[in-house]
């Protein structure tokens, strides 16, 4: 076992020099603004930012931005060996190697856990005791749930799903939930509402980072993120039975809000600056969304509210989402028996969903097209461009990817447009008018996707024009001969 729960992981990162402690920053725009500036303009790798002494809140009621946003803190969270290169592709390859022997490990029910250090119910319920940030100037509220995991149970099978869905504070005992069309959590919610049943739900914050990683990636319908995260860690996630909902709740979480959503009970949510870098729901208009009527609040002493700060790229959670989702696309390619995959990257510039690059070693005619078409559908209700490149291109390096697209693809035959693919109301290319029409009653939204085959043409790939670049051997010679110069310049 590497760590138990969020706090032990944070201690590992702290010991590794990866946490920056910051005092006296306000929840109102300051925290979000600082996280955004550091993520975009700061030194790399970004440390986790731990805010304390937040004006208006007791000392110890903290927030944390930049969760797993450095390769070492991510590797510690996902139990990837720290030995070896921390560059994106080698790190992803180590993660893939580990996940090839991944087995589900069911959660373990325990009688109590640190999250029960404080349990608020009845008239004591108050979700405003936590320093939830207002992230951007145009946001419509304060968000307690961004780096969170929403826990729901499928009413038919009892399967427990966790997904990261944002949650806005309404008042002491109400929180609004935003779950997009096509999400597992949305399909579960629709089942309750169609049957006119209240939906039990829990919002867990400051969860085990492996569990958060599982909650933000698309897993097969019916697979519990608890089991998947247990498999990542090689030991069960400990859960307690929710006092109101009976749902399994992570025993080591920092904060958990339990309650229920009543069919037809909606409240204005947002606007909220989102992951693609826009207010892309209905622009700056709030949208009616389901409300969680809060029944219990559980929290550790001196709780840490984990935050993710969506913004135009790069943002303070780019690394974990791009990394884990790239692994997810790679999984799908392997499950579909596509051989020769050398790398996958879901670029932050596409919100870690809209722009995916796959590198392959071409093995047969049509291989690149096959890889592109399958990868293009591996992103659930999201996705726009999938580029397939040869193995000499690092898929995480946009400069190399654009070079390959510009020099190896032929517009009239390398592009394939796929109409009527899944989309959703987060898509910034669909106008607010069109979205408003489909919201009530909900109607389907379609999007199109494009696969770009930027590999050397298969038939004459071996004779393709040689690349103008010094050979690795000559590079090595130069590096040795001019060591001092390169020390200064590189
Ligand atoms: C920081 C962050 C915030 C997110 N917010 C939302 C959201 O508000 N609504 C939503 O539907 N998906 C949101 N997502 C994406 C989902 O978590 C993701 O699609 C996940 O796969 C959903 O779980 P599911 O596949 O079990 O439905 C967010 C992801 C991250 C990392």
C-alpha cells in the first residue's frame, strides 16, 4: 500500500517538496485567480497550492488547488514507479504497463472512518462552513464540488457509480448538480426521475486521488469506480455506510455531503467557466438543474476542500485529466485489438477531450484509419478531432503533431468527417439558441467528428522523404564535445 486516503497522499507530496502553503487568500476570486495564473504562467512542475487562513473561516479549513498537476504527485497517486523519466509519454507507458494487469478490488466496508470526525444533521446542516471558491468574475456562484466525486446507485442493479460533476452552493442545505447528457450519472438520475423517485446522492470532496482519477474517466457502464480505484492501489478503498442514503462513502474523504434530489425540483445553476475555456452551457445565463437537499454533512477535523479550476488552457488540473483519459483511449484501442499503438495523448488544448493524438507503428493497409476511427469514439459524448501519427512523433507534443499533419496528410484523402456522433450541451460550437431549444424537454444533441490520418502514406511509407535532422549518434558526439556550451544553452 502506498497511502491511505487523500491526506496521506498529500503528506507524501509534501515530503517530496510538492506543496506550496499559502495564507490569507480570499475565497472570492483570489484563490481561483492565483491557481489559474500559477497553472498558466508558473514554473513547471506546478506545486499543489494549499490555502489556509482564509478570511472569514477558521484556521485549518483549507482548500487545495493543483491536485496531481505535477508528474511526481500524479505518479504517487496512481502508484506508478517514480524511477524513470517523468516526461509524459514514458510516464504514460509505465501507467499502461501497470494497468495491463489491473484487477478490480471491491471496496471494504468499515464501521467508522476519519470523515465521521464531524457529522452535521438536522438544523446543524450547513455547507457554507467550507471556504468554497468563486472561481471567475462571471461565475454565478460558489462551487463546493469541482475536484469532487458524486456517488449514485443504479436503481436497477445496485451498481455504484462515481463521476466528477460540478456542484454549486445554493444555501446552507441545498447544492445544485450539473450532470451532462450521456454521462453515467445522468442516465442513473434519469431512471429515478422517470419513476418519480427521489435519488439518493453523495458529494465526496478530498477523496483518495486514485478514486478521483477513476471518477473523471469514462469506465464501462456497470463498472464501479470504487473497484477500479481499489485495483489501481492494489487494496480496497475503505467505505462507511452513509447515515442517510446508505450509499458507500469513502471513509478517508475530507468532506461528504449526503442527500437526495427530488424529481422536477430544479434551481438556477451557473454560469460557470468550464473545462473547454468558455461559459459554454447557455453562455452567461444560469440553467435550471437538479437540487440536492442536504441531509448530512460529514467532515474531517481541519478539512481540505479540493478544487479544480477550469479555464482556458492550461489549467490547474490539466495533467491528471489528460493523462488518465489518454490511458482510457489507449485501453479502448487495445480492447478493440488494434496493434502497434505507441502513444496516445488527449490534449489540454481540447479540454482533454476534443483533440486526441494516437501514434502507431503502421503494420497493415488501413491500420491508421482503423486506429483513428476507434479512438475517435473512445471519448464518450465528447470528441472532435483525432489525429493518427507515425511512431516517430510524440503524440503529446503539439509541435510535432502539427508538423506531421502539415507534411504527411493529404486533405482530399486523409480526413474523414463523421456526422451525427454524440455531443452534449457543453459543446461550445452549438449556439445558445439551439441548446435552449433542446434543454426543456431534453432532446438529443449531435456533433460531428473528424479523423485525420497524418501517417506517411502506407504504400510508400518506407521510401518517404528522409527527415532533416542530425542523427542520434552525431547528436551524442556534439553533446560530448560541447558539453559546457549545452549546459549553458539547454
Ligand atoms: C474538474 C472536473 C469537472 C467536471 N465537471 C463535470 C460536470 O459538471 N458535469 C459533467 O457531466 N461532467 C463533468 N466532468 C466530466 C466527468 O467527470 C467525466 O466525464 C466522467 O467520466 C463522468 O463519469 P461517468 O463516466 O461515470 O459518467 C468533470 C470532470 C472534471 C475533471
